[in-house]
């Protein structure tokens, strides 16, 4: 008899955890498992590449409600005699507007404000998995009936005391917590000492064969630029360090380098980044290309992949660039040495614009170094499909 599994994640926009989950789902043996997927936000590009065997559940009623205009949501609440939904929404919105919350704080405030309006899942599962920290973790813990529950943590998870205490109430309901790297496990153990012996590591699963195949079709750069193509992929948010990237751009421009830096992703900092580009006359150098459901042709056709992150649970975009034999320049975030060998498969630099620009310049000016890195990348181990065995062991034991 096939086991029933529920996966829960915020959305399937093109980001690290989302790509990791999509890859995992593409590799599962569906002769053994019936898989449901619950999202809190719909319309992400990666929904298009879900395996046909995955049952994408309908939006929760509160998800639909939150997507309405304020006027329509008020009318809906009155018609359905459920004014609590409207009050919860307004309470959350007001708190978010008044405070500069971190993602963890936003998730806590959202759940404190709205959870009473989110109904329990009406299906019993053998296994339920929250594939991201925050709201998916709270939902699976409190609203899902399952024999076993597993929580994925794909970030360097340092929390303020209030959030630590709040989240511990929910992690207490899980059978195990899964970190996506050794450094993520270490930080998680420091944050939640009581779970130290209940945390396992399963790396974000990357399939070299799948990525190489996807890199051969779909759109890529179409501007006919001849020069050094630099690519960065990631949400337009603070943790990805775009302030560092833009400072590095300014330095490269001042040095007269013939380059274009393409940034793939969307997020809350988009308007701020555009303003910086305009104010510093970087329009010809920094190109925002938005979110792409298939980023791999862009990775394949770039000259250097750059990651300026301030924190990462693992750094899946770096792993994908390595699989396509692209030299990497990356900042020294917590988990970077889980996959980087400085000077061998890329350059690991300090977390500032000058260091990043120096790393890029070194790859542009030192062709022998660049060729040695590409040669090393061509021979290093690709992908980590063996992590799938760890996943099967987890859900079968």
C-alpha cells in the first residue's frame, strides 16, 4: 500500500528551497507514494515543472481571502458572517507596517494574527513535511493530522528569544528536524539546544543530469552583449547581499571593465535596487531580468557566477553553477565551505564590495586561474542524488 505524504511550502517561486523541493519531487518513486502539495501562495513559475503525479491542493480558504482587496475582503466577511477573518487580516497588516520585522518575526506575527482563521486539513497522512521554516512549520504542526511529521530548515536559523520560544512550541510536535547543511545544523543546535540529538542533515538535492538537460532549452541572454557576463540568482532581499553586489558593480565600472551583471529574481528590494542603479548610472551594467522558471540556460551562458549572500542554509544556486562548470565568486557566509574549495572550484571572499570586485577582477585578468577552476569543476563530483536515499530512509524508518 502506498504511503500518503503531504509537503507544505510557502510558494513555488524560483528560489533555493523551492527548487530543492521541485527536484526532490521529480525524483520520487510514485509507485510507493501518493503526494499532496499545499502552498500558501500560488502562481510561482516552478508550479509549471511539477511532476504530473503531484496533487497540487487548492488554496486554503484564508489564502484566497488574503488575496482579495481590502474592500472585497470586508464584503466577504460580512456576507459570510465571519468578521474574525477581516479583523485578523487588518491586525497583521497594521503590525507589519509599523515594524521592520525579520522573516521569522513576520511568520510569528502572521500566525498569531491569523491562525485561528486557518482550518485544519481534512485528510489524514502517513507523513507530513514542512519544507520551509516559518508558516509551513506552524501549519503542519498545528493543522495537519499525520503519523509522522518532519520539519525542514533551509536557512542559518538564528532567532531572537521571543521567536525562539514561540517556534519551539511547534518544533516540539515534530518527529525530527532536517537541516540542509552541517553548518545549518550547528546553528540550529545552538538556537534550539533541546533538539541537538533530533536534527539530521539532508542536503538540498541537486540532479546534475536534470540541470544539464534543462540548460539546453529555454531562453537565455538576448542582448548580443560581447564582454564578461556576470550572473547572480536570488530573491531581492537583504540576506542576498545586493548592497554588496551593487558596490562591486560601481568599482568594476570605475576600473573600466567591459561587463554586464545580470540579476535574476524578484522581491521587496526591487524598487530600492532600481533607484540605486539609476542614481549611480549603472543602467548599462546591471540588468534585472526578473524570475525565470528555467534559470539554467542563463547559468550555462554566463562567464562568472557571483553570490553575495550574507547568510545561506546551503547555497543551492552555487551548486547549480558548479554543475554547469561556471567559476564562482562568493562571499564567506556560514555554509559556504560545505561546497566551496577556495581557489579550486571558485573564490571565497570577504563580505564587502571591494573583495567581491577583486575576486571578479582576478578571474577576468588571470586566465590560467580561471581555466584551472573550470578544469577542476569538470572533474569534481556532480550532483548529490544519493541524498534521496537519506530521504527514503527518513520516511521509511
